[in-house]
C-alpha cells in the first residue's frame, strides 16, 4: 500500500514546448518570526521613552502623570517595604478563589446542562435570563446582602467568571460531533469512558475560550470591587494613593493590573498550547 | 454471542446453519410514520462477506446501525457476536488522540501497544503511531479506522461504505487490502456499498435492500482472488444494476 508519486508531474511539460519564464514567482524568504517579535517591541518602547521625555521636560505636571521612572522607583520602594507584596497577595487570593468558585460552578452547571436533557431544561433558562444582566450592576444589591467584606469581592469575581465558563462548557459539549461518540460506542467504551475520552477533550477548545473570557471578566470585577471598598489590595492601594495625591502609586497600580492580566493570559496560552497540541496539524494546513 | 432483543420479540427463529454469526429476524425501524426497515431477515455465516446494495435512502445504513447496536428504537431480534467492529464512511478518528491511541480505544488486555503496532503494520501504516489524525491523508485515516477495527480481532466487521469517500485509485488499493485481510483473519463482514463492482469483487453474497425488505440474495461464486474483469462478472453486474434500476448500457433500453 505505498503510493508512488513520481512520473505524473513530469509529463506536464512536453520537451518541445519548454515554456520560457512562466511568471517567475519571487520566492523571498519571509522575515523570520524572531525578527518580527523584536520589531513588535519597538513602538511600545518608543512610547514609554516619549512619556519619560515629556515628563522630564516638565510638559506634564507630575501630579497628573509622573514619569515612568518615578513609577518604577515607587514600585521598587513599595516592593521593598512589603506593602506592594501584601496588596498583591490579597488581590491574587481574591482572584483565584473567585475564579475557582465561579469557574467550578459554571463548569459543573454547564456540564449538567450540556449532558442531560433534564439539566438543560432546568438550568439553562434561568442562566440565559440572568446573563442578560451585567453582573457589575449587581454591586449595590451585593453590598446590601454581603456587606463590604471579602465575600463581596469574591462573589463579584465568581459571578464574572461563571457566565463565560457556563456558556462555553455548554456550547462545547453540544458541539461535539455525535458521530465520534458513536464510534467510541462501537469501540466498547462505557458512558464514563466516553465522557473522559470523547466529551471532555472535545469540549476543551471551547473551555479555553471560556477560561479566557472568565479571566477578563474576573479581573474587571476585581478592579471594580476593590475600588468600591477594601482595606487591602491593589485597588485599595490606588484609591488610598489618590486621596494623598500620590499619582505615581495610582499609575503603579494600573501597571500591576496590566502585568497581572498579561501574566494570566500568558499562562493560559501555554496551557492551551499543551492541551490542544493535536490542533497543530490542523493549523499547519 | 450477545442476543439483543429489541422491542417486540418475534420468536420465530428460522432454521439457520449453526455457524451463523449474525442472525436478524423481523428487523423493523421507522422514522416517524415512514417505515424504513419493514421486517428484514438476515443471516451471515462465520467468515462470510455479504455486500448490501440498495439505492440511496433505502435504509442500508439504518440496518447496519441496528446490527452495530447503535439504534435503540428498532424492533426485532438481532444476534451478533460480542466481538464486532464497525468502519464508517468517514474515518471517525478522535482528533485529540494520536493514531496509536485511536486504534487502542477501548482495547484491554496484555500488550496493547504491540497489538496496535501489528494492526497498523497490517494496513501499511507501521511507524505512524505518534501521528495526529489531522496529519494523515484521507486514505491513511481510513486505514487507521480499519486498523482500529482489526485490533479487536472481530468475528464480524460492519462496514458502511468504508471506501466511498476515497479517490478511485486509493479505493482499489483499499479493496485489495480488504481481500488480503479477509483471507488472513477470516472475519465475517457486512459491507454496505454503492459500488456494484466492489460488491462483486469482495463479497460471497450480495443482498439488495428495497422497500424496507431484502428483495434479492445473489451468491457470487467466482473464486478468490478476483479481479473486476473476471469472466462471469458481466452478466452478474448487468443483473445487479438492473435490480438497482440502472440500465447497464445503451442496449439495455
Ligand atoms: N436519524 C434519522 N431521522 C430521520 N430519518 C432518518 C434518520 N436516519 C435515516 N433516516 C431516513 O431513513 C431512510 C434511510 O436512511 P439510510 O441512511 O439508512 O439510507 P442509506 O440506504 O444508507 O442511504 P445512502 O446510500 O444514501 O447512504 C432515509 O429516507 C432517511 O431520510
Ligand atoms: Mg448510508
């Protein structure tokens, strides 16, 4: 069963009619990915440098926008005396617990609704209705219910994470090719084995989309809830600094938020590349 | 042997040869008000290859799915061997499992890896264990699907247009492969196909499904190994095509 793919293409160009220069296609090597990666760093660096220069030249008052170097300096100072670390740890704790709770419940509910008809009928309608409500709009109500403590912040993050996880788990399971499940059945796989070998991996791409959206919604919830009321946390650090007109600390808070978002995205990308390695072949073609 | 009584039991088991591996009696299946299978009786002897012909929409796939145990709403009595395997028209490999893991799906016992490697070697894909399904061509994927069936050492192979989606040359190679595997493993098979030549080449018996029942049972006695231009195929081909409602040539009008 070997395919010999020789002879055939040769016959195309008959000896006599040797075609002269048939539209020479320029085969220029594309710039390597490494070059492009460096090139993409140029404009951000230029922007930061311009910001630094504008601040140093006194064109913008440091009360409005401190120079990047000043932000870095205050960051270094707060990191050394442990304040930044404490705020960061608190924010991260809230994010992780909120994402775990909201994501876990979303995953469970989405799986039940996606797998069982009864679950679909019972769970999906209320979730679809509730999802029309912007979850940050629930803040006043949550304040009444939960007060201003940790549970408020964690609940808000969990709410933000729940919906994308639920919706994508549900859609991921529903989109699984029924024929693959059938083939697994003919291979003698039990229902539990089909769940493990077919449903779970089949829903994983959608799950990663949900996770990415959940991270985004979770961060947003965290920022909002920490700025409403908190005693510790990056958001609290920024609000406190605002009262004392420490603009550099406020900007530092923004930088930390941005870096956290970036780090979580990177983490997710790495996990995705590992878990969805089988898609490489699909992308290559 | 796993007897699977589905729905109303028609106990009238006809006298069949004791070596029958498939025995189906009075199989009925309807989608809504429309009956697709209307009392199909079918026996397949051990090691026998039976081709199932029929026009599009006549219920061939429906019957195969009943035999494969994939249709819970069919009525009738169906007996198939516990060791059966199915090859579909599409390869139906799990894209998130490497070739070897796809073949090994649901296989238990000793030396699974060795058996998988042997099955892959038999279909000409030795050494491709670590490939992803997405990296394979259509014919290679279908060969993996055949290996996935083979590794179970089936007594019965159910094939639903297994080579229908392949190009003509690959199909010829797959037919040759099937003949070789069949000679070696002696499995019984039900081969659903649109291709009269394929049926003549591979089958010991050709069944024709029409109006929900098997209307024709044509034994093919030409000795193996066969080629499509074997003498004796001409009249058979014309007869089968006529039964399918296709004029076999300009003179058939
Ligand atoms: N799940 C289903 N729901 C409703 N009708 C169905 C279903 N599956 C099959 N049918 C109907 O049953 C009839 C037989 O279908 P089947 O797939 O068995 O035909 P077939 O002989 O395999 O055709 P083909 O040669 O085109 O594959 C068709 O009319 C089809 O519309
Ligand atoms: Mg069919």
